[in-house]
């Protein structure tokens, strides 16, 4: 029988989960809201448009932002003030 090395440590309680405050995508939304432009193309190195849309939509929902729309056309991500 092949052995697997392991350790068991007695615990009194499970640790609480740590949540990250904010996101690395928050500065994109902050800068967009500060600008006067109503429509911008968003490009992040090594990330495609659909991935960006998902991440930005999660942040918009978490921050309860109104009047901001994210869309993808031809794999390019756009932010729009509505």
C-alpha cells in the first residue's frame, strides 16, 4: 500500500473566511465615473472582452451602481453611462 504523508491538527473551531474588500476592477469603474465621456472601450492586458464584462458587472452589482452598462461587441468591452 503506497503511503500518503499527512498531518492532523486538533482545532477548537473553524476559522472564519476572509473576504477581500474591493476589487482590482474598481479603479476602472471609478475612473470611468469621473470622466465626462459617456462611452469608452475598456482593455485590460491578457483579459478578453467577455471576461471583463463578467467582472465589471459583478462589481457594478456589488457597488449598487446605477446608470452604468457593460457590453461586448467583437470581443471588445465597452462601458456606457445610461
